């Protein structure tokens, strides 16, 4: 009953601070919309600078055959499942012209088609296997787009060479993507991590809300009542979970409005978000236990926030440091962070179409960690702030 009173009190105080409440609810949808604008609602197109030095050859019928020009066209023909181009071929005259563009990361890589490219392909067509030529490629290897762009470009040229010469590889490869992963746009692949990133930011609201009770002296007045630390933090947590889940749902609605498509049940994805909110708020309670002012809580909360952002595969994939195996599931070093399981669950649901039973392990881990962090927060808060 006392926790319900704190729950109502917390919601009333937040409703009075319309600026803070509005920012909390709008922040998650804002990030979803921002990613949609960055990707233009689609996927990245990699620019490849093409230097076609191929001189071509004249065929017996008088026509001109320029294999280099056709190879460049093959590069531009690589597309995503929705038809959007993956590669964009931009012709340049020489490597000297390409170099400043690559230095400024205006393109992912360059490809140089040699002068004898057409002659080599004609010889291969006639059965002469002794001829050879070299296609030169390069760029800024530290550019994250370099490997993707150059590998796709060389694959396209290789496919063209096989088609033009009639020389088929000894082994064929057939891609069979999981679920609808091949048909996802770049924006859609970002949505799970973006949603969890928005939830991570609740750690500031949670720690600062509790710290405000300490800084304003409200906690001292509450100590004169029979209220326990469980009542206080339980009531605050319930209010924050309600607000956090509302912000998460708004972000989800924003993603759907701009074209996101979930392959799995939406209610399971919302459930993952709600439990993740609870776990992040639990971490916020732990932060608040070590602080006495709102400003201190804001500073200290940056540390667990950074851990969750950079070690939970929210921003980029992390290599799994396996510690042990539990019921057939590999448990890694970063699995102590609840957001690790949240990102994995959302990717399965939203991209691979998983249902509740297929993310049971991730949900169980999330629930256990949420309860663990909450009770640790209650114990620490009682020890540091509710002593007689």
C-alpha cells in the first residue's frame, strides 16, 4: 500500500515537470526518426570509383567489344532485395584523381580495369587458358565501408567474367538467409539497437529521481514513517517502468510509421522492452545509492550507461567472451548486462520472426537480472541512506 502511495506521488511530480516528462517520452521516437533520416529510410549505397583503362577490341563483324565498360555496368547492377542499389559506380580518369576522393572518404574504394581486359576475355572465350590479367583495387582500408564495397564489387566483376567467358566455377554457392533478414533495409536493422539505446537512457531518469528525494530532504521526512526502502524504491520503479514502457512504445510506433516491419509478434517485443526498462531502472537505483545529489547521480550514471552502450551490441557487435555453458546456452562476459539479452531478443523477434518460446532464454535472463539489480539497489540504498 505504501509503495502505491509512492507510485502516485512519483507520477504526480513528473506530471508537474512537463518539460522533463516530454523529453523522456520524445527522446526514443526522436532517435528512431533520426536513424530513419540518416539512412533515408533505406540502406547504404557504397560508392566505387572505377578507372576503365580497357582499350577494347574490334570484333570480326566490325563491332567494338569493351569488356571493361560491361564490368563497370555489372558493379552498378548489384542491388538489395528491394531493388535499391548497393554499389554506385563513379568513373574517374586516373588514380591521381581518385586518391583525394578516397582520402576524404567520398568513396569506399577504387577499381582499375587494365588495358588488356577485353583481349584477355576474348582469349578465354576461345579456350586459351594461358592468358591472364590483373584488376587493381584499393582505398583507405581503415574505412569501415572499404571491405564491404570492394568485396561486392569484385564479386560482381567475377560473375561478369564467368558469364562472358562461359567458364563456370567447379562449386556453386546458394545463399539461404534466415527469416526475412535478406529483405531488411539498413534502417530496419538499426531499429532493435536504437530501441534498446533509448531504454538505456532511463538510467539517468531513475538515478536522478531517487537522488532528488535525497537532495530535497524528502527522504528524511519519509524516515519518520513506517515506510521501508522496498516501498520507496518499488513505488518509484513502478512509475518509471510505466513511463519508460510508454516511451519505448512511442518509439516503436514511430518506427512502424516510417516503414519498419516486424517479422514477429509486436506484443513480445513490447514485453522485452518493458522488462529491459525494469533492469535499467534497477541499475539506476544502484547508482542513486552511491550519490546524494542530482548532479552526482547524473555524473555517476554515465559509467553504467557507457558499459551498456558499448558492450551490449547496441551500437556495434561485440565478440563473445565465453565464460561457461548453461543448458546449452553459451554465457559470455557481457551477459551480465541486461541490454545484451534485450538486443539479442529483439533481433530474433523483429528480424527473424521469433515468438515467445524462441526468446524464452533471453526473457528469463532479463527477468533474473532485473530482479537482481533491483534488490541490490534496495539493499545498498537501505545501507547508505536509511541508517538510523
